């Protein structure tokens, strides 16, 4: 496990950032900014952990760079996707449901909760970037690097395919069932899961790394059972007439060839 100083420093970073974002969201009347910050929040965690621990090994630097690549790509994609659209429909519904109490409620249930999850999920990343051992990248790191690369590729390609599909007005109301989306209904969620298991595997070589595997396990559970697949699919079943058929023939998460119609 990462040192106490590292854990405190990253907790202060996440808490301060989320509190600032909450105040900004009140001024802008847009809680969606928390989604755009998700990636950069982890980037900050990675570099702060490395700085506080004073670790300068090539391996810790590589892991921090991988986190930066993933986090900034995700932030750029979400910022581009949400430009000019206002607050995401999920947060608009919450705002309508809670009325005048939304400000206080969002501090706890949106920004506070996401901050806690960010800190917990980032534990393998904190350990891998702050531990001085092992100092270099070895053959034992290949599984972690491979799983991370697979995840980043799935996220990037899946997002690009979906953006290209949505850019065509003829596809309005239709379901994307080509490319990666023919093999899994959520290539971006599957990719995100792989990214965090990749960081978990990279943390295994550091002392206490096994305990941090609880973090990617939690992320997988949330994506599969709570805020990822179930929440999105309930909305898509209402808004996309062909989604029920797509659901029957396409894997929900783990990629596999599509079933015949």
C-alpha cells in the first residue's frame, strides 16, 4: 500500500478539486463538468503520488505517463462530445427531482461520491507511481501493459466509431451495431475496465500490490451492475426502437462474435 503521506496528499487533491468543481457547477448550473474532470483527476493523483513519495524511477514515470495519456484523452473526448449541449440529461433529471435542495444534495451524492470513488479506484495507480521498487520495467510488467493497451485501444476506437456514426444525420434514432459495437454493446466500458485492471497488474510488483486489486474489482462491479451498463441501457431501451433486438444478439460487456438475427 502507498505511504500515509501519499494517501493524505492524494485525498486532499481529490477533495479540494471536487469541492472547487461543485462550486463551479453551481455558478454554471451544470453538474456535467464532473464527468470531464474524471480523467484529469486521476492524472493529478498519479503525479502527486510520485512527487510526494519522491520516486524518480523509470517505471513510476512510465505508469504516470500512461495515466496521463488515458486521462487526457478521455477528458478531450467528453469535452468535445458535450460541447454546446448543456447539462447531461442524467443530472437534469436529478436537478428536477431535488429542486431547491439540489445544490447540497449534489455536493454529497455527485461530487463527494465521485471523489471517494476516484480515490479508491486510483489506489493501484498511487502505489505503482509512488513505490521505488521495482525501479525498472521488466517482463513481469507485460501483462499489465498489455491489458492497459487493449483497454485504451477499445475505448479510443469505440468512441471514434460512435462519434462517426452520430455525425451522420441519417443515423438519428438508429443503433450502432458495426465495428466493435457488433462485438460488445459497451466497448468503452469494457476498455475502461481493462485500463484499471492493467494498472492493478502493474501495481502487483510493488510491496502490498495484491490488496489494491480490490480497486479494479470495484470499478468492474460499478460498470457492470450500477452506474454503467444498467443505467445507460434503461435509457436506450426507451429512446432507441431497435435496441431490444440489438441487446438480444450482442454481448453486454465482454467482446464476442454477434449472434445471428
